């Protein structure tokens, strides 16, 4: 168990030091309790938690770093993290002494998003709903980093705790004693794909899933010099496989340490269950607060207060998955897990841009409250850019689309922003626009047509007038008058363009358009008649469904 409090800079350095973070200058012991994680954005007004540890994304050079240290010192921040190595770092030591803000360097190759997520996990307050800290086996309940350090002490070897998908949940200190593959795994917070394939091919996971004992894994021969052998143990709660603990060994475990490892796995299971329960409770609480805020009722102001979003404009983002036919191995639980994964990824992405963003999965849609402080005239464009950056990072495979609502100047306007975000999301989900992110202003006409189509369906409206006559004629005579009318309207009456679109000679097209006027009894010179025909084609005509 660590001697340092979970929310102290000393504890952060103990857990992340050597692998992710290096202390350049400053006194961790004098820093006090860390209040939260902030991300520096040079193009926006800054709002950091009290005593924040600030991630200086894109901050380079001693001059820029020194200027930011002084700004953070005036704001009462605890520490600044910049990408290492730092140019002319020696010039920053007096600035650190002057401001009292510790300076840390993030290891090259490590992800800012992963660091932000891991810091927020580490700095999370005690269990939801409990006023006093609980312990399990002498370790604070749910503190997986403390558990990893305890197990590493028992085994005299660096360890990682992984979930069922081989994602790194926590790791012990002394990872510098491990090997390059271990460091790569921690930096990515995920065991690399080549090692997962190697373990699968050699039956390592099969043995973990089915066995009760330790699994000894020889050093993989994948071209990595100095790779160490591993020993792993499954973490179970009854019949449920929760994950595993892996130790990198420079010397074999003694029989006593092997027994200690097996016993430690039982303690890890209790902590993983407590960690999961706390995360589930926090997710439910956050979803409730976001829901209350989006409803805009009497409790909206209080909910926004608890989310830290009172007193400034915001807009709603709505993210969904483009409907696809599920594969044979895909079930509702997998789709729900994918939505939750995307919700977590969106939360990390948005808080990197605007730390007070709030994200929750409500039903099938992920909603985000995105603050837009200051001048709101360009809020829509900025939100679209943020959404586009997120979708570019997640790739096309996810099928995610993001609708952007209108700016809400006060809590009462949030329901309208949500409704507009939902309208934009629905248009994007049809896949017809070719876009993955759009505001309601971008797709307003498409949204209006969908809503008119809904209204027509609710009223059980049927084709009537000229279009009904043309459809009946085409059915009886295997003709193409409806297609001809649609092409002519889409081309604004340009016969050459319209005929080319349906691959017929212009003279043939002219004959058909005359037959449209005759059979449909429609005056194509009347703008009202043209508009009515076009609207009916969009709403009720063949191929009009969304």
C-alpha cells in the first residue's frame, strides 16, 4: 500500500513515474491535494479545477513553458505536464521555484488522451455515496494502482492488471525493470495486437480462461531483444472472468511467491468488482444529471450546478451508430458495449477541449453538454470541428455520426438544443448526406422532409392528384413517367441534363415530359404545381422512404 494519499502529486509520480511521467522541477511533497485535471487550450478562456494538474498539450520551448507556468501559478495550479524532452529545461528551474508549480515531462510516444483518462481514474474521489474510505485487504477499496503495487511487492516483480480485453487498468511501479513490450503496452494502455495473436496461437488465453492456477508464458520470439517471460493469473468472481494479472519476471517465482500470487488474485477480484461498481454508480449518476439538465425543468439548474455548467451557454451533441444489420456473432450486449466505449472516448475527447463537458449514454444515443463560453457566434463551427476531429480519430469502422444542436443561452433552452441535435442525428443516420457530423442548420431541409414524411405516415396519407395518376399509368403500361418527372424537376427543366440522367435521347425525353403533362393533368409551367409534385415525390413517391 502506498504511503501517499491517492490525490497527491507524490502518489501520481509513484504510480506513473519512469513509465509515463518524469519530475523535472518542483517539490511533490509541498504540492498538497490535487483538485483535478485541466487541459491547456491557448485559443480559449481557461477554466481549471482548483489545484489542477494541467496538461500542456502543444506547449513547446522554455519561453512558452515559462509563460504558462506563471499563468498557472496565478491560478493556484499544482503542476504542469509538457511533452518531453523539454528544450533548455534548465532555464525553467527558477520559474518553478517562483511560481510553486511543479513541472513534469510526459514520455515521448505516450498519448495525452490516455494520460488524461488515467489521471482522472487515479484522482477520482472515494466510492460514490460513501463518506468514509473503505479498505479491502488493507488497500483502499477499488484503488487498482495500490493493489498492483501491493502485488508487485509480494512478487518482487512489476505487474499489470488487465481487463477481459487485455486493456491496462492499472500497473505497479518499477516498470523500468520490465521490458520494451511492457512499456509499449502501458503507453498505449492496451497489449499490442502482435502479442495478443502470439498468446492466442500458443493457447495462453485458453489456459487462463479455463485453468485455476498460474500460467507461465515464455518470452515471445517476436524480434524484441530482452523480452522477459511472464506469469499470469486469472481474476474471477465466481464463474465470471474479470481479467488477469501479469508479472514480468527476471527470475522464476519461488513456491511461496507463487502461492502468494494465487491468493492475491482473489483480492484483486474484490477490488475489480468494487472499482466496477463505483464506475457503474458514477455513470448512472452522471446520466441522471445530464438527463435532468436536458429536460430543462425545475431541477435543470441544480443538475447543471453539480456538473459545473452553470452560468454559461452550451449546446447539445447527439451521437449514434449508423444502423447496420447485426452479424451472426453480434448481440445487443455487444452493441451496448460499443456505445459505452464510444461514450467514454467522446468524454475524453471533449474534456481535452473543454474540461467541463458532460457526456452520458441515454438509451441508444450518447449525449454531450458542450460549453461554449464567451462569444457564441462561432460556437456551431467550433463544435463541428471538434466533432469531426473525434470521428476522424475513431475511424469509419465504428459507424458513429454526430448531430450538433443549437446554442442554449440558458437552461430553459437546452431541451430545444437536444431536439435539434436529435433531428440532425436522424438525418445523418439515413446515410444519404455523406456526412458524419452536421448541425441542424446544415441539414434543416432534410430534417423537415423526414418530419413531414412522419406526419404523412401518421395521417395515413396516400398518393393523390397528378402523381397518383402517373404511378397508375406506369404500373399499367410499364412506362417511366414518374422517373421522367423526377429527372425533369431535379434538372430545373433542363431537358439535356435531365435526359442524360436517365440515359434517353433528348427527343424521347421531350415526348415523355409531354405525356407527363397529359396523363398527370398537370401544368408544368405553374410553379405551385411543380412544387406540389416535387414535395409529393419526396414524401410519398416511389423511393422516397428514409
